[in-house]
């Protein structure tokens, strides 16, 4: 079990206040796990080949029953990791939403005048819960993406402050 | 409170309010993978469309073009008569084929044990969706393509893989199961639907043959811990890690799934 750096509490409080408490849980899980030794891209590519073969290949003994190898994040490393995680996580989520919305709109347009290059449709992403529907329209997504730079600047400034200028984002 | 960070977060989460939901981020990841597969199929010349829960297609000029994902508890397929406000899906038809397929997001399947299992993404024959939309319900059997999407901070463990293997095991219908399950003479591998005796939809005689007759994919935004891929070869599960917007890994994933669909689905 990792030891949580108390300087993170200010960041956690800000995330909770903004409605991103799920990000706090993710940060705590990530810090608790530390830096984990992972399968490489080549490992995964080899595994995919094995998974599609009609007959099972001889078993590579070294890949069976390995213990999880990891090392903890401590001190300033924990601060920088958390700030980078928040920055990268939201940036990537917004990029995935934009890519998804663009693809969906393209697929609708292709059901119309095939060959027309002019883009007309804008698909809204809707998340339907038991009691409410949350809709994200393209203009809202653009506004959210424009705030990513502001978030980066804020996180960078906070990292500098709590590490006495020793670290940056 | 850190004012500058909070200001930025208020804008981001205010405009993209789905990110305030506990499972909002996970659903975005699933949608990213779902639409990536659909786009790749479209690029390859297959016919691809968006479909509302009342079975109508979304067309240019429609007054509303909402692609709906569910955020509540897992569920099966609602009846089409309940309207267009339930989860949307993506339909496709391979070039030169008469068979239509549907890509579902977050639908619960019924296993042989009677337990329900949610598949983040599932590709099933249109006949199954069409039949379920008559009165609503859960599919029984195994999707031809099943994709588990994990959008979590930590590296994937072998426990995650065990969970997917167990889920696939429970939804698999083999020829030998027909007697125990009182399935009658029809030998198909998924219900409800009528495939008119098309042998492609027949159940197989062993798990391995069924594993190879379907595509089983484990997709993670982050990576897999060393050793987590040990079960994938025997159980025919394709692991894809580090799948993020614009990444090479995402392109490989979409391409691999479309390759399998091109080579295997009728």
C-alpha cells in the first residue's frame, strides 16, 4: 500500500468540488499501484498471433505465473504523476469524444447524398441515465477543449508551487 | 481549492457534463472504440448506419440526431415500441452480402447459468436484435465479436482476463449443451433468431472451435501488467493496450477487428 502525499489533498478537493470525484478515485488507484512493469507492444502483438492460431503453440514457460512487478511513486514524483494524469486524462477523453462525434456525423451524412463532400449533420452525444439525459453538442465540446490549455497552465503552476519550483508539468 | 484549476474544470465539466458521471469516461472509451470500428468498416466500402432504439435509421436532415448511450444499470434490448430514447446501435452490411449485423454497446447477455453478463461492445446478427425488439429481452448465446473495454488508470491484471474468460464461457452454447438447456432441434449459437439453417450460425462442438469462430478482444486505455496476457493464447483473446485517441494502437485495433470481420463474417 502506497503512502499518499498530503500535498495532493488540495488537488483532490478541487476535483471533488468540480464534480470529478471519479478522477480522485483513479488517482488513488494509480498511486496505490505505483509504476508497474507491463507487457510490451511486441508482447501483445505476439499474444494476438497466438490467440488466432488453430493449434496452440508450445507454451513459453517464462510467461506463466509471473508476480506483479512494481515500484512506488513517492514525494514529488507522486505530485507530478497526478498532475500529468489529470491533464492527459481529460485531454484524451475530450479527443475521444470529438473523434466519436465526427465519425458519427460522417456516417449519417454518408446515408444521404453519397458523394456530397459538404458536411451538414452534427450528431449529439447523449448519455441516458435512469432519471436524466446528458447531451453534449459539438459547440459544447469545442468549448471544453478550449479550456484544456487553461487546465494545463493551472496544473503546471500548482506543481511548481508545491514542489518549491523543483518540478514542472 | 486551486482556483485556476477549478475554473478550467468548471468549463470542461460544465460543457461536457457526461464527465461528471461516474461511468461517463468509461462510456466515452467504449464509444470511441465502437465508432472506430464503424469508421474502418465504412472506409472498406461496407454499408454502415446509425440506428435508434426504435429501429429507425438516423438520416441527414432528421430533426434530432442523438446517439444515445446508457449510463444506468445494465440492461438487455428494450422493445422498439418504447421509442427512440433508449440506447442507439450501429448497423452494417458487408459489401456483397445480404446479412446485416448490429454493433451494440453495454447490452447484457444471458449466460447458460442464468446469470447476466454485460458486453461493452458486441456484434450480433441483425435477426437477434430484430427479434428482441419485438417485446424486449436479453440475447442468449455468444456474440460473434465481443470487445471488453477497460478505461481505468491501473495496468490490466490477470484477474481481469479471468473475468472475461468466465463471461465468454458462460455465454457459449456448444452442440452438447442443447440437451441440458432444452434448446430443441435448432443447433444455432445465439437466440432468439431464425437463421433458416445457415450453417455459419450453428454452434460448435468444442470451446476452442467456438473461440476461433468468434472474435474476442480485450482493449485497454492503459497497458497490461507483465504476465496478464498469459491466458490470451489458449482462450483466443486478442489483447490491445494503450488505445487512445490518435494512437497507432487504436488504428491497429480497428484494423484488426475489420480484418477479422472481412475474413469471417458472412
